[in-house]
C-alpha cells in the first residue's frame, strides 16, 4: 500500500526546469532512496514535498490527501518533516532549543517529553550536550540534531536530504544504523543521498534522477547490481563518462 504518490510532478524556477513529469510511489513504512548527480533535481523534489518550492504541475498525495503546494508551515501538521541538506540548525541556540523548534506546534506535555526521550535514545550523544550551543557541535552531532528536530514534529514521513554529507565513515555507519532503527519503528522515509551504496543498502526501492527527469527505477537490491548504476554511481566510472553512458529506457 502506497502512502505517498507523486504523479507528473514538474517544478521550475522561473524558466529553469528543475523537475519534469516525475512519477514516484513510496510504500507505507518503507525507505525509498533517490540518487542523482548535483543538479539532478533531488533536493527540489524534497522541497516540493514539504512545501518549500511550488509545483508547476502534477499532483502529490500523502495518506490519501492531496498535499500539492501545501504551505511549508502546514507540513508538520500533515506528518511531513525534512532534515535538510546542510542541517540548517540555529547555531546560537542550545541543542535542546533546536529540538524544541521541531515541536513548536506541540504542548510541552508528557507526549512531548516521551518523544524527546525517544530522540535521545536514538542519539545518546546528545544527552550530554543538551545545553551546548548547536554551532559548537561536530558535523555528525549537528546531523543528529537535525534529524531529531524533524522527529520532534511527530512526523510519519521523514525526508532526509544528504544526511551523510561531509561526515567521517564511522559516523556515517552510525547514522545508517539509526535511520534503519527509525524505519523499523514504522517511519516512512525518503532518502536523498549521493552515497549511492549506502542509500541502496538502506532502502527497499530506488529512483535515479538525471537533469530533472526520472532515468531509472527498481528494487534497491537490483539497482546495486545494475551496470548503469554501477558505472555512474558506485565507483565503476568517472563523471566524465556520464554523458556517454546512457540509462536504459524505462518500460512504458
């Protein structure tokens, strides 16, 4: 059963087309990854889902409700939250205050404290840093705060934009385990990630974007062994041969 359905979605910035005619489905409780080079439209896709950029055309349905061009301030109340590329924390606020930003629509009641405890169970390193300014944290710790902030909205759809960017391999491995644990508790996740091997190992299904269009899709286990994906995204080739290696045509 799909909980997120995207049909013929197009996004443009003035006359520059970022996405064209994207069709995509995400099953409830699954992790779906989106791969692609810089400029492929991956971040624009997530921003459109959460209402940060408008759709030029097409439709987005979440849990049976049309959320096309939802206002960004309404996303949390619909159960949609994003941990953005670059974390986008408030550096002068404490870790605790940044987490509270995620729950700004909520009362500070028992459920709020329970969700905060859950976030700290996922990220125990933050327990000792609750009163520390977010700007003084390491990159990995900041990423933990960014994901925790999104979880504090009581999201049912979690959008992760490049969570491993700039992090050491050990921290990436720890984050991968935490993302998998969050998913095991029922969270539906859309993961945008340039670390294609990590993304495909975490996810059930994958989509490959190229210059704003859907080039390829399939089960993640199959994409891991797809010659085109291997050549372009898994270290089988250099960026110079991306123009000459073409994605296989999708079935009509």
